[in-house]
C-alpha cells in the first residue's frame, strides 16, 4: 500500500522520526508566529509539512502527556494521571503495535515514566528528569554517564541510531529534556540574545480580576516564585566535567549577572526576572532547534529523506510571561496549546486549523505505518486532516489531576475547547470559567459572570462538556461532580 496523500511522493511503510521536546511553547516557534525568537529548523520542517495551529494536550504536564503519546488514550483510561506514579508498561502502546507490524523501534532521551520502556528494541533514556550537563543514561544494559550538553548528547545518540544499517522501517522518538526548567542552555547558544530586550506579553502584569480563585493563589509567578539562583542561575554555573563549557558560561553570565543586578535597582523585579527567564528559556529552545536541523540533515545524508516522516511536537505548551507566569498545567492556551508539525517527503506547507490533541499522535503514526490500531485508542488519525484540513471533532478535552498541595498549586479541572469557546470547571473549587477565544484570545475576561444574555451559551457549553465526558469514557464520579454543581 502506498501513501500518496500527504506526500508528493509515494511512501511504503515510511520511517518515522518523532522529535518530542519538553515544555516548548508555540509562542517560541517562529512558524507559529513567535515575537521573541527564530527557529529556522522547525520552520524548515513546517515548510514541508502540516503545522497544527490548534493542537492541545489534554493533561498538560510531562509524564501524563508521554503516556497519552504512547497509548493514544486519555489519562483516565491509560491510568497515568500525574508525574509521581510509574507508567503501566504492560498495556498496549504504539511502539508495540509498530513492532508487531514489522517496525524497529527506539526511544532516545527524556522518558520520565519511571518504569522501563516497553515496545522499544532500543532505548537510551535520561534518568528521571535528567541533567542538562553530563547526563546519566539508562538503557537495557544498565546505567552509564555521558559527557557533554544533554541536547547534544541526545542528538548524537539519535544520529548513531539513524546511521546504523536498518533492515526494517524504523520508528524513533528523540525526547529532548530542553527547554524544561531550570533552563540551563548549552555552550553553543550562550552567544544568542545577549542584547535582546524581549517584548512583554500583554498579560504579564495582570490582576486576574475575573478568573477563578486558583489563578490568584497559584505558585508559578515570574515575580515571586522564580528563584534567582535555582531558576535564573544568577551567580551560579552548571555542574559539568568540561572546563571549556564553564569558561564560556562564566564569560557570558558574569556580564549578565551584573546587568540583572543593575535592572533590579529600578524596583521592577517582575520585568527583570522576565528578561532573564526568557533569555535562558530561549537559549535552551535554540539548542533543540539546532538538533532538529542536524537530524533533518542526517536523514537526507543517509538518503532516507524520500521515505521518512519527521514530526516535531512538545509534551505541552508553556507560559512565557502570559498572566505573569512560567510553567504549564492550566488549560489556558499558552499551556494546553501544544506545537505539532508533521513533515512528509514532497509535502507542501499546510496550516491545519481543526482541533487536534496529543491523543491523536499514536493512531496517526499507525496510519502512516499502515499498522493495526488498538481499538481502545481514543485518538483520531490526523492523516485525513492533513489531506483535507477538515474538522475532526467539535471539542478538544482537558482534565488535570495533580493534587493541589503540589509545588504549583494549580486546581484540578475538566475542560472543553471548541472553535470559539472554552469552558473550564475546577471541580474541587466548584468554580467555572468560560472564554470567547475570538474576542478574548488572552483569556482575561471570564464570561461565567451571571449575565442573563449569556445564560443559553453557558447552558449549552455545560451540556456539551457532559456529552464530551461521556464520549471519552470519563469516570462517573467526575461527571457527577459536574452535574451536582448545577443543582
Ligand atoms: Ca513538559
């Protein structure tokens, strides 16, 4: 069977390379219209592929997003609801199905699921969250220590896998740690953004006036939560065995530490932290973008480019100062909105506007590979949407479970987002939010305000939320909590 649809060239059982970064916001990708940086390599991918403008991660934190990527199921079905638990690797996953269909499978880089990978012929993963320099690597043969900057270490390991002879089509995930907190850039990106003053997002300085109460009590503020040393590396350097890297670091940051101290004199801690945070974060992004380019070039050099699909995605989005925050977890756009670019040989650039979710990636990969799908998978293959751009679903679904006593104190919620409206119910707080994304893309004005004119819309959205929860086989107790709130 051939896949003439997405590509200008027919593909038979294509190789699939999925580059999966951690916490990379759409706002930090130029193909998505970034105001703060350029990502020439991800853009290059988008020029030969589909860029999904409205892709969401249902449970926007690290490990649950990876569990959904693997299983094609929402957290309440695959059982992986938070970062603390160990993933149940005994269940069906996309790699096992690709293996059964004759694929060689590999996962290299950040894994973060506690249990060992299953369904992968080859795996070399970071231990836990992983370190930015000289990372500890786990593999089927044991524990080892790598030397160098982690984004480069991961890229090198992925390049080794690419370059070895393959007698089967392969599926490789390249899991980057970057740009995850604490944002420690590599030696090659330290020269970037030296004199850049980043524009502040409109909502950096906000009073959260109409939002649910959790927005005022959360611990993820750039002003108050970010620590100068631990997060912003003021007067601090990474631990690395490579002296040249440290020398480069010290050359860059001795000046930037002085600038930071100077900028604090104005009394604007929020502004000073924002600039410093952005510089660190975006340098980490640049290292990931470089990796994307190196992988693309290696695929071409190995003459695999006519039969390899390359995908770039992150596990979820990230706040880059919107609402005064860093971090993720919320279902607000900067956090739940997640980059996704799928590039196929010979494909022309296309922007896909239909609602897609990270639960769709697994069935899409199986569709590309012409392998059987697990009938329990809840995602929808994106191949038709790549062909026609037509809508897949009326609403994307969100459910966040982390306990409120966690570090960031983001309240639990369920949510739906449609073409225009987003409804969020914080079921422990018993508070609602409704946003009109067309007139209020920054989600600053909560329409759950009791005004009679909007009552029909509110009622319809609540009914649609309950229908969606039933459709995704949500737990009955959670559906009941929504129903009870209306009594
Ligand atoms: Ca993440």
